[in-house]
């Protein structure tokens, strides 16, 4: 939930040095987060309440597409987190994450990798896996494959918490996109160029699932219980907890 790629603005542009490109994209991403356009604030507050209220023993936390981990740190404060692991493809974001995670009273490890490949190779038990605004880049069968890998990683007592693009039952992808587009008047912090870059990527690469489909994917991945924890005010995103 803390990655530049959460909103799809990390694709490379020919002719621009990677460091300059990252800084440009990161500024846009921070505008989105700082203005709470994707309702990160409420989602992470809900994540914090869930972890603080339901995890009654020390737990290992795996943050997929962790980015700079800034919001995750706030969600983990005051919980019984005993180990943090973060996976991200962006080395600069991981460098920021290392600084942001320093105040946590637990050890942490950051992994520079594609999270799909990292999950398939993961062998150590994890209690909580968090995924935010990353699985929507995949079609449903690929989502299911990744969720099955996560189910393997969390073992018999762990949970998966994910915040993802979600449609009300009966809504098609085109209708979800139309509802995305009507947000434009409210995203006043973004320039026209920034909005167009983000929205072009969303139209080309995002694949929302309906609320019922998320429940079906959870059951197909062998999670026994699926709970909807939060619905964004725009109803474009929802937070789910999948329990074994």
C-alpha cells in the first residue's frame, strides 16, 4: 500500500535517468497519499485496529509492495509485531523504508524483488501478510495463484489483509473505470499531466474484482473466513481480511 506502483506510475520512460524519473513519480504518489485520494488513512487505521485488537501474541508481518512503508509503520505502532519483512521492486523506495522502519521496536528485513517470485520462494512462516493496491494489476486466475502462495506462507493460524480495487456486485470493469474518472474534480493537487498519467495506467492495467469474487477467491485459496473491514467512500476500494 505504500508503493509508487500502487497507482501505476512507476513504468519507465525512455531517455530519463531512473533517479530523476523516480523522484518525479514519487512526488506525484506523495500528493495522492498526502491528500488521501485513495483513502489510505482510513484503510491503515482499520488495519491498525485489526492488528491491535486481534493479534494477541507476537507476530511476523510481511508487507507486499511495501514502498517506503511509512503508513505501515503507523499501523504497526502499538501492536505486538515482532518481525517486519517488506518486498518491493523499487530500490529507492526500500531505502526510504529502511529509514521509516527504524523507530519500530522490532527487527526488519527488506527484500528487493518481484513479489510474485519472492512469494514462490518464501519458506519461513509469517503470521500476517498485507497487500495493498497491487493485486489489481493481475487477472482473477493470477490473483488466485498469488493468494494460494500467501495461504501457504501464513500456515494454519495466519491472516491475509488486502486493500484492493473492488466493484459492487453486478458492476463491470467499464463502469468501475467510469466511476474512477469522475473523481477528477476532487484531485485538485494533481496537475493535468499527473492526473492523465495515473488515469491512463489505471485504464490500461487495473482489473477490479466484485465483492463476491473476492470472497470466492478467498475460499478457492483455502481461506476459511473472509471479512470486509472497510469500504472507501468512493466505493472503488475495499479492505478484506482472509483468515484460515
